[in-house]
C-alpha cells in the first residue's frame, strides 16, 4: 500500500511538476521521502522479525530496539 502511495506521489510530482507551484512540489518531495523511509523501515523490520525466528528472540531484541530508536530519531528529524 505504501508503495502505491509512493509511486502516486512520484507520478504527480513528475507529471504536473512544471505547472505546480514550487512549494507544492517541495511538499510532495517531502512526502515521497518520508514514504520511502517508511517502506525501507518496514522491510528492515520484516527481516529482523524473520531472523528472530531463526536465531532466537533474545539475540534479536537488541536489533529491534536499535531499529525502533533509529525510526524515532529519523521521524523526529523529518518533522523538524
């Protein structure tokens, strides 16, 4: 679903980018980057949870905690 949103934003930004005001195009670029980060984070989270089934949950809890901290910091940087 997020990939559909990502490609829709990219299509609108590139297709009607010349007739849109500059600040609208910049806002769409911001939304596109935020969506790309969310997709990458969800992919990493999927692989970390899949790895926890292979090696045990205790070893992977540190990676999940690090990923959650990274997500919070990155979203805070995006919104500031």
